[in-house]
């Protein structure tokens, strides 16, 4: 009779994982699988159908955009909108800027946030709790209200209209979740690992880098993806701190399709699709990394 | 691990030094001297091709006269007001900004704008030489901006749709209602008339609804006194409600979407500025060719206008150059280029060429209403900076009437008491 | 396991404190500079009279708060904020959990769905809201037409034009945008649960549901609590674009949350000081919600 071990503690020596993968490929046919298939469908539809509609709208001929009844099938198509997006705007340049911002901010937030999460996980003193709460408090006020003082802070630091400044701001945007998620992940790793390493003479930093982080890889990947997408989409700080149009990230540039008096919906959708592609590609790449980390027996016994 | 040479004190000193460097950084305020620029101009219209041509003409004239360059720094139109507001509040605004009616009194009250009387006096012009809308920019005897465009409202309709429905351009309230009914066909998503009925942008909602209020000679303010329950105002609202209840107007759409629908031939008529027709040309030439104007069929005698002015912020880095940019706008040739390309009413009558009127004969009545002063600003200027709250209260009251199915009297009674509470 | 001698113990403790500082310090600097100082300034300006310039002083104490709390609009917006937040967090969590479980249990096509779900996540809020505004449109939207064709409704539903439905619609779109994030976080939480436990349960003959309930969910408690806490704070105090683009706060204030009110007061009525007061109240409410979590959720997770 095996016992269900509480999470966070490695199982005792009695349970052996058969291989690196999870136990076999046990398929249970029957009503369970069908129910599962229905659930998958229920989740897939609200995701897939709007995406389909976005793509369809992007390639729709302009005069058929408000057709009644709406044409649900791929008819009345004019893929020229995509080309027009490239022609009329600097979307590639914008996306390049966005890429720079997302990558740099995510790297910075991981660099700053994971150690902080580790420290908060291992120390539960009152000051640690105060720090953790403080991190949360920064998220509690609508950022709309902070734009003017933030602008002034950055101006006095000479960081307005600079990508460096925006990277700092974006790092701050994703830091809180990075810190708290790291803390949550590391909470699940038993302290015995830390102590064993420290007995061997490792400093806390060494413990973090060599012992903790390899185990956290799925969590780190999750934080990285979150950070990337969050900064990719961020436009409040971007539009406040960046003045020159040639430094616009794509999130701000997307707004420029909305004319003063007209909205070319198909162009906006075409731009939106292009805008969504890089994070999608990134996710596909990191997904493989996620699985690879697991297969290598990331969770040590 | 062996001890590190880094001591705690050293670490703290280091980070303090780093922070100090970061904060002082290169914060020397704008080192460019006033006479060489480049100046920062912020008007989001620049992203539209017609306005780009127009504004480039201004820039060319400006550079010719001053030798300074111009940077167009406007954020996208949807973000414009909030971004400029942030910059004004933080004390780092561009050198020339676009200001719409709702912001003007607030900006002046906060001391954010420079008087620009000298721009006119340098050209030997008086405010009365310009389009009457420019008078709105005179506050407490000082001029705070030059009209870049003034747009009196016109009754715009799609002649092809009307012909197909067998309807002629309406000449009074009854024929207007009939025209709307005959050109509405729910089955094909066609509506006889369109106006903004979406929350979220109070000034625009107000702009779209005021033509109807004025069209019945109604009003919300008599000077500074609220008159939401004025019988003519209520009559106008009854009319609006009737259109809504009978599904003659699209529901829940903002002004930009309505204009887009007009340009696609899905909305047969609207009361708006002539720029709708010009914008339509860029997206759907076929439909744009069908759009034309007719005299306002509503019984009221007042026409409405909405304007945009260019002003120079008080904390601009190059205020004198900013004023020269305004001066460049007023150059007669520049005015003509501007007007011809964008189709708006510009500040000087000379800007509207016979050539343009010949090509667009329906524009004549618009010009007339603009320069005769019979077109009135939609924004309640008399109550100054409280205007924005008033506009929001009124807009919410009208939306309450439509979406919560209240009678105009009930909705306006509430609105009236809220307006009176503004003080 | 012999401990180091007396002098070296304090050396190790010192090194540990230093490590703590270097681990926590940089993040703190960034957060204080970007958020902390501006937050203090916003708080400070909430005690100034409306129209006060930046950095200037015109103290009126709690007057803004008094006006705020005595107005019906505030309480209405608070109620709507709470409903909106509760609905979003609950549904986001559930949807994310379902997707995470599907992927974790390696159900067919689950991974495909997860990849697809990156699109709602990564799509800019503005575009997402626009397309849903189109889908939900009263007269032109495909949703109404499809439902009518299927015979499910008789006449067009006011997804965004009915005061009752609008709140549901905006919640749906916000959840649509957020649930992939929840799924990714929960999935990594699931993957951190030692595989032996699931195998042990399977060998015991536990069914799917049983495994989920007694092995996986408890294992997720830490991540779940923090995820829902962060989402609550985020949705309550920051969610803006979805509602703004879809309904603008309407119809007739039916979806006007506290954040929407802040925008209206600060950027449409140009009253920064009153808006700051409202922002502070939002912060206080969020703080209260956090304290509740702390009492009931986090303590249990850390136990």
C-alpha cells in the first residue's frame, strides 16, 4: 500500500520511476476518453473560432467587412491587406523594437526576480514578508495614475524617449509576478537540498545557481514566457516614455492604424496577426525546452 | 566558499553611487538653443496622407522662414489626448500641440498655454479676420491658438441609397424621418442614419448628439445655467429615442465605426463634418462618389461646429519657434494647400479656393455657415473647465435614456440635478 | 554534519546576509524607482486641490475622499469591480486549470490547443477587444447571426448593448485573454509534482478524477494561491483595455469599474487629484483582499 506523499517532499526510496518518462503509455479507452475529448473541444472552440475570425477578417475584402449576414466562410477575400500593412507602416521596425524590449526586460526580470523569489522563499522573517507585500502593493494602483510621476522620474534620470528607460520600466512591470512565481516554485523544492549544498560549503548564490535553478526549469520557462508576452503587449509605459515615432514598439504602432475618423478593421487584424507571430514562435521553441528539461529527470529523487 | 573581498559597506556605497549617477544622468534640460530647433510638433492627423501633405506644406514654409527643422512626434490618434496631457502635467510638452474644444479651457485654466496674439499682430491680422471659430480660443482677452480646422456640421447622405429607395433629400423633419425609415433595411444591415451611441468618449458622443439638439433649437446651457429639461431639448431627445427604439440607427457603435460604415455604404446618412466624405475617398472611392450634402432638414436654426486649434505650450522648449510654426500655417498659400488636400474649413477665407468649390459645390453652404458665424461651438464654453464634467453627465444621461429605456423627461431630470450640482 | 567554529559561523552568517541583500536589493531598487516613488507621489497628490500643478502644494486633506465615498457612482463602480474581478479570476483559474490538466495528462490535441491559446494571450489587447466587439456586435456580429441560424435565439442579443449581458461579455473576453497564462503557470506547477505520486495513485487504481482531486490539486496549492492572488490584484486594479474598447464602461455605466472611473476622472475630466484619491481607495481595497488571502490562503499553503 503506497502512501500519498505530501507535495514538496521527495518520495521515499521505495518508489522508483521506471524510466525518465512517466509510467508507460497506459491508455484507458471507454467513456473517460470520450469525456476528455469533449472537454478538449469545449476549450478549443472558444479559442479557435475567434482566431479563425481574426484571420478571416484580416484577409476580407474591405467592402465585405460589414456584410449582413456575415460571411462565415473564406469568401470575399483580398489578401492585399497584409501587404498593405507592410507598405503603409514600419511594422517590421516596430516589431524589432518590441523584440529588443521583451528580450531585455525578460532577461533583467529573471536575473533580478528569481534570486529575490529564492530569498523570500528561504527566509520567512517579518522583513521578508514586508518586502513580499511591498512588491504586491506596487501592482495595486491603476498604472494610469502613475504615468505623470513616472514620466518625471524618468525625465530627471535622462531616460525619457530612450529604449533603455523603457526596458527599466518594463522590467518593473513583470518583476512582481516573476518574484512571486519564483517564490512559489522554489517553495516546492525541499530545503534539505539547500542545506546539503551549504554543508558542502556553497554560498547561497551558488546554491541558487547550481542546485535550485536546474530543478526549476519548467517554472523559469513559464516566467520567461509570461514576461516576454507581457512586455510585448505593454503600451501604457511605451506611449508615455517614448516620444519619437521611430522608437515605437509594435504595441503602440498598432494604434496608429486607428485613424481619427476611420478604422480599417482588416488592416488592424492583419497587423495584429503579424504582431502575434513572434510570441507564438517563441512559445513553440520553449515548449520543446520545457519537455526536454523534464525528460532529463529534472526532479531529483 | 572563501570570503569575498566585497564588504557590505562597499556594496552599499557602490549601489548608492550607481543610483546617484542614474538619477542625475544627463538630465541637463533641453540644451538646444531656441533659435535653431528642431521643434516638436504633435498632431496625430499627420498619419493620414492628406494631412501629411498639408502639414508638410506648413513645415516647408516654416523651415524657409526660420531655418529650423520639425519633428512630428504625435502618438497615435487614439492615444493622443492622454499622452499630451501627461506631458503637459509633467512639464515636458512639445512645441506645438493640437487642442480640441473640450481641452481648451482646462489647458488655459491650468496655465499650460502661451498667448499667441503676437502671431496675428505680426501678420497684421485680427481675430475677426479669421473664421469665427477662432474666437473660441480667446479667453480672458488673450488668444491661445490658431484654428487648424473648423468643421461645421452638414447633413451628409448617400445619394445612391436614397435613389434606390425612391427617396429625395429630406427638407424637413417629417421627410427626414420618412427617408430614414425607407433607407433602413435590417435584413441587409443598412441603416437610415448613424450616430455615436457608445460610452467611453464623452466629447465625441456630445459632438454627435448636439446637432440633433440644436436641430430642434434645444440646448443644455443658457450661458452657465443648465437647461436639460428645456422642452425643445426634450423634443430632440424624443426624436433620438424614436430612432433607437425603432432600430433605425446602429446600436452601441462609436463615431469612428459609424463613419466607417458610412464609407462602406451601410449607413445612409449622418450629421457630421465634411471630412467624412474626404476620408471615405481614401477607403472606398465608389461609395464616396455617392456621398453628398443637403441643407440641414431639422427645424432648428443653429448649425454646430467642432474645431481643432494649434497652440504653443507654456513650457515648450522652443516657444518662439512654435509661434512661428503657427504663423507659417496662416500663410495664404499654405492655407490653400492645407484646405485643398484635407477638405476642411481653414482659418482664413482666402484658403478656400474657387477651384475647390468648383470641384465640390456642396461645400459652399458649409463655408458659408462657418464664416457667417451661424455655426456654433458644441462645447459649453461658458462654464469653463467644468465643461468636461458637464459633457460627461449629459452624455451619460442620454445613454441612460436609450439603454435603460427611460423617458427623456426622467433621464433629463436626473441630468439637470447633476448639472446643477456642478455649481 | 559538523558546524564551523565560532568565528567562521558569524562569517557564514554575514555572507548569508550579504547574499540576501544582493538577491533582494536590485529588484527593490527597480520597483521603488518605477513604482514606489510614483505611488507615493500619487498618494500625496490625492490630498491636494484639483488643478494643482505638478510638485505644487494646495492641501485640502481628505476632501477628495469625502466627495468620492459619498457619491453613488463610486459604490456602483466598486460593486461592478468586485463582480468583474470575482468572475474573471474564478473563470480564468478554472479554464487554465482544465487546459493545464489536459496537457499534463497528455490528452489528444491538448498540446495543440495550448499552442493555439498563445494567440489570445499574445494578441494585443486592443486587437483582441476589437475583434470581440465585432463578434458581439448587435447588428453585424457573427455570433448573433449564428445563434439565430441555429435557432438558439429569436432575435439579436445585446451582448454589449444590454446592461445585463454586457458585464458577462467583458468578463468572457478578459478570461479569454488571461486563461493561457493561468494554464502555463499551473502546468509548470503540475510538472513540479513528483511523478511518483501520480504513478502511486494509478497503481492504486485511482481514476482520473480521483488523481486530480487528491494528488494534483493539493500539489498545486502554492501556485494556485499565488496565481489567484496576483490575478485578483491585477484584474481589480489594472484591467482597463478590454472594457474600454468593448463598451467604454457602458451601456449606461453597466461595466464601469473603478479603473474605468479613474480614467474618466483623470483623463477625461482632467482632475488628477480626485483620480489619485480614487486610485488610493483602489489600492486600499486591493490591500484588504490581499490580507484576506494571506489569512486564509497563503498560511495554509506554507503549512
